[in-house]
């Protein structure tokens, strides 16, 4: 045990020589005022066994009592050179052989990107090396300038964490119990973490300390850097590859959104600017055309007849140039996914994860604790303990799958609940809105019963989504815990699948309903379709369902972004603020680095899981429904520019330093994104075909505006509105549907959105020839568009190689050097030895076969 030496920025033991690689924190049992003495003795014994085993493994420990709370003891851990070398070899850690001698050509964009790069005088570019898996026997071949800096702090922490996770502390029923995670879960230790190297507010007082945390905060996490590129190599050096690759991916995705946002915003502006030049918009807004068209009520009894001109404003949204928008966004998304693979391959090489040999991954303590059944291992032919039999595993999997399906059905039930809400509330709004706001024409213009229903339903939908999310998050973890995956990777993959499936249904189901089901099966005013035999099926907003889908998306995307940032940033900040005030109230003493870090928030067990999930869900919104919401990429871009800095700020200022981890890629999220991109082609083709009015307009323009079906001499959009509204005789209303409200004037017919024959025709109220032409055109459009986009996607994927030529050359050069330096030296030694033996053998043979003298 040693006292604190009053150096708040010190990263060393009290001798000032040995670096602190990890810190363990526990509460001193003798200072606790409780009655459970026997438990405390057990805990203390386990901890003493664990710490003595750490010392036996070569680690050096030094304990210091807390400055602010005398119950707390901080155990500082240091790994000497020998231990680092031994475990670097065990873990196959790649270390520098010699500086990279391949000449790199500056690209044409280099001068441009320099404007956005971090100042190289502040954060110096990392020197590039050729590396090889470390081997102690070849120590002289590695590029060791200084033993103290050969292993950087992140690598040292990783090695120490590897040891901490594998040292045992007890044996129960012949089963060894080991690992820091289990000790943390049972409360024997309160925390275990590597140290930040300085305060984020100012440079370290130690002149030898590089103050990397301070530099990261100033040049990366601070909001003033919002338009700068990220110093990815520096992030990787400080936090490890797993965090580095997340920020590399997020930055790359955000860059893709810039192009998508420009295209989306351009199409939206085009729609707004050409609204007034558009024939069908003019017809709707014209008091002599749209003003004379009286529409049939959209619900039973309480709804009134309405004038077509109230849909005038919503025509602008449906006027965006959709096919151009879709094709552009898809090619951008395809290029993003393909170029990201190349970028990932570059990072794999630069960050030494190309041939990342996954060490035999440690069994999770939760799995190990349940190992009660004995089975024979087929490979080693030895007995081993497992937590369940084959039958038990089957039962567990069945239960877990059923639970996931039950929750997904629960969401679908909530969506149906919201539909029922829409149907019942629509009646209320229809009967009240028209009475209360008669005088204010401006409000009536925008606040139609459909709009009021749509907006309130979107908000309720959003609240239901968020509540279900919070509950399901807990349930998904419980289900995965019950499933008992063997390793952490298995655990994360299992949880990723469950969470994504759930979130996919949760976030997108209401959008899918509006896009593809609402207003599609409504019958006609004389014979409406009823839902559950009671509720009349919902019709689209007078301006079409596209506007409603846009409203729903805007509320969910915007609300989700605000909610996530409150949850991610505000909560840890408030917790830390309370912690700091409590600590400040107790003392004005100098607090050491390890104690300052202890009072920061711990990173959750799942690390960056929720950050990835949030971004992939957003990627879905940007791609799946871009046809209806061209501003989605722009909103996503603004959100992501803030998200990068907020995530960075959170990591550097609010959380303890994470244990650096290796990661070769973004894991299961890559195939999920590719799946979304493929599904998005179908959803957007169907939105254009079935939700928007684009196909009926084209069919009218090319076929129905001219003879034999039309009366115009040339192709035109004039008369389009009249041809797409069918006629209904008000005397054909059924008693349960007949509206209470009086009829405007003495007209006997009203109009409704459908393509049916008029009353008096031999096939009255049946679908007309225009309808079947439109259906054929819609199906043809979907097939052609899907095939064109999939074909282009395939061509792009084929043309762009996953690994660039430059990266391939570097990998080959590194392999060659490794072979030359590490293996040829061995060969020389073998040749020398073998050469001497061979000479002796040849001499022996010569003397045997010499002819005898006559």
C-alpha cells in the first residue's frame, strides 16, 4: 500500500517509474458498517486469492486509499516488459518491423481535403510501419527504439485486461472461477478501467505526457470542429480499433449523405417551384375547376361533403421528380456500400487487423457458472462441462424464438390499435372541426379532419414506439441471457439480430401501413369496406397518402433524433454533474487521475451497440422511404454531423476510458445494411407505383388524353383531375352511410378518388378500362425499375473491387518483409548447421568409396 503523492496528473506508481496500465477499485470491508461479516470475509478471501494470482502471473500491484472517500481502495496494476512480451506473442499482437518504404502518390483531392483536415502541427500524423505478429525469439528484428514506448498505452491496457480476464479467484465443485467481469458482477470489485492520460480541459502537468485526451477533445470532440475531418489514426491509437472503425464508418456514411441530401433537397425544391406550372395542380386550385368539384364524405354519417380545392397545398409534395430521385439515391447508396468495403480493407491493413487471428475467445462467466452437465468433446475426446444437454438447448432456443415472435406480434397489435384510433378519432374530428372553425378559412385550409387525425396518430405512434423500445430492450437482454451464448461475440450477434428485428418492425410498421395498405381497400361510397365489421376502412388524405407518409416520417425521424440525444448526452452529463457536486461538497483536496476517472460514467457492456443500431435504423429511413420524404437525407446529414461530435464529446469527457479492443469490420451491421438497401428498391418502387399519382398521370398523358379514350388533339395533362375522380349518385347511399349534413345546392352527384364507371352505365360502380391500364402500368414499372436498379447494383459491385490495388501491394510487401526478416534468418542458421553435417557426411562417403591401392 502507498499514499497518494499529490500529483493529480501522475500516471505512474509512487516510484515515478512504473506506468499504471489498469486500475481496480474496491470498498474496504473493515470500513463498512454492516452485519454480513461472513459475506465480507468470503469476498475479501476471493480478492486476496485473485490479487496474489495476478502477482504470480507477473503483474505488479500498488494499493492507494481514496482521497475523497476513505472506504475506497484503488489498486494500480503495472505490466513489466517481460510480461508484455510474453502475452503479445500469445495474443498475436502485430508490432512494427520497419518503417513503411512504399511511396504513396497524393491524390488529386488531397489539396482539397487538406482544408478540412486536423492541423498536422497539433496532431502529428502517425508514422507507418510494416508489422508482424510479435515473437520473443525474434526480438532483435522488431523496431524497438525505446522499451518504454514500444508497447503504446492502449496495447498495454489490452494485454493487462487479457490477463485480468483469465486469472482465477476460486474453485467450486472442480470448476475454476476466473475473470474480472465476474468479480465486478458480484461486487467484489466496484470498477476496473484503464486511465485517461490527462484532463480534457488542460494539458497534463507532466512534460513527458502527450495529453492525447486533451488533444482529442480540442481537435475532434469540440463543436468548433463540426466541418473538419476526424483524426481517425489518433482515435484508434487512443481508444483501439473497435471505436476507431465505428467513427470511420460514421464519417464515411455522413459524407455519402452530403450527396444524397443535395439530390433530395434539389428534387423537393423542384416540386415546390414547379407547383404553379403544373396542370393538375392548377386544375385542383382553380376555383372554376376544383372549386366546382364536390367530393363525397369520407366516413359514415358525421362527415360532410367537401370541396376539392382544400387539397391545393398538398399537391406540391407529390410533384417531386421521383424516378430521378430514386435512381440517384440508389446509386449513391450502392456506391457508399461498395466504397466502404474498400475503405474498410484499407483500415484493416493500416490498423493491423488484416489477418487478425481471433484468440480462443474467453467463455462468458455467466455461461461458465451454469456448466453442470458433462459431455464428451468430439475433437479432443475429453470430458468437458456444458450448461445444458442437446434437448435443453433445443427447449431454450424454442422458448427464445417464441418470445421474440410474441413481442413482434405485440408491436403489430399496437399498430392495429393506432389504426383503430385513427378510424374512431376521424369521426370525432369530422363532426367537431367543421363546426368550431367555420370563420377562419386559413385554418380550415390546413387543419382538415384527415390532417388532425394523421398528426395526432403520428405522435401517439412515436410515443408507443419509444415506450415499447425501452421495455423490449430489457426483454431482449433477458431472452439473450436465458439463451446463454458461449462467448461475447455470440452474445452480441444474438442480441443484434433480436434488437434489429424488433426495431425494424417497431419503427417501420406504421410507415408500411400508410404507404401500402391505407386507402387501398376502401370500396366506393355506395358500398364501403368495413374493418372488423364495425369501422369503415380509412381513406387517404384528400391530397393522397404520400403527404401523410411524409408527416409520419418527419415526426418519427425528428422525434427520434431529439429523444436519442437527450438520452445519450443529457443523462450522463447530469449524472456526472451530481457526482462532481457531491465530491466537491466533501472536499477541496487534490484528487489523483485514477479517482477523477472513477467518478466518470462506466461504458455499458454492449459498448457501441446502441450507436450502431441508431444509425442503421436511420439508414433505413433514408433509403426505404426516400421517395415520399426527399428531405430525409438532409435531416440525417444534420443529425449525423452533430452525432459525430456528440459521441466524441461523450467518450472523451463523460465516460471512463474503454478497454481498447480489436475489430476487423463493423460486424453484423454490414449485411444488415446491404439487406436494407435491397429491400429499399422494392419499397420505393411500390411507393412510386401504388402510393404516388405518378403512374396514373403518365397513363393519362400518353393514352387517355388523346383518342380513342380522350378528346384532346395532342398529349396533354388537361382534364386529368376530372378523369381520375369517379361520379357517385347521392341517392345510392346506404342508410348507415348517408351524411347528416345538408347538400350544397341542388346537385345530385358527388365525386370520389377511384377509377369506376358512372351511375347509369351498364357496369356502374365497377372498375373502368383506365383502372386496368393503370394497374398494368404499375406492375410493369415495378418490374422494370427493380431489374434496372438491381442490374446497375450488380455492375457497380462487380466493377469496384473490394480491396484497392494500393492496399494489395502494401499487404504483399509486408508479407514479403516478414518472410525475409523473420524466417530467412532462421533458414540461415539451419543452413549453417546443416552445411557442417552435410560436409561430414560427404567426407565419410568419399573415404568409404576410395579405391584400394594395388
